[in-house]
C-alpha cells in the first residue's frame, strides 16, 4: 500500500508541475506559476525522505500551500472561486494524507 501512496503522490506532483509548465508557456513568467512548480518539486523531494513523520508534516504544509496558491490563482485569474473544485481537491489531499499516515 505504501507503493500506491508514493505513486499517487508522485503522479499528483508531476501533474501539478506539468500544469504549471504549460501555464508558464501559455502566460509567461508569473510568480504564482513559479510557486506551483516549486511546491510540485518539493512534494517529489518530500516523498524521498526516509523519516515518515517528517514526510507527513511536510506534505500537510505543501498541500496547504497548494490550496492557498489555487485560491489565489482562482481569485486573480477568474475573479471567482469554484468551490466544488477546491472541495474535491481538499478531499483528495485528505485521502492522500490518511494513506500516508496509515500505511507509510
């Protein structure tokens, strides 16, 4: 089960990084896009840490940062928030954190 957790988190971080790269190519350099890339890379680095308690704490911090960045992105680009998107994202992060807590 720990392999599944690492794969899910790794794929999520890769998709976040790819989306930020696409946005970077489309809109040019923006600080928010750069921060999305930094958080995606830090998630990939975090899952390589052998201390499981530290991994859990860092993932919590990084997922909170992703939520803050996503909210800022929604407010600044669309001038509104899609609450369903953020709720689904929050639930997915909670499931990933629960898997990390239980199985890693």
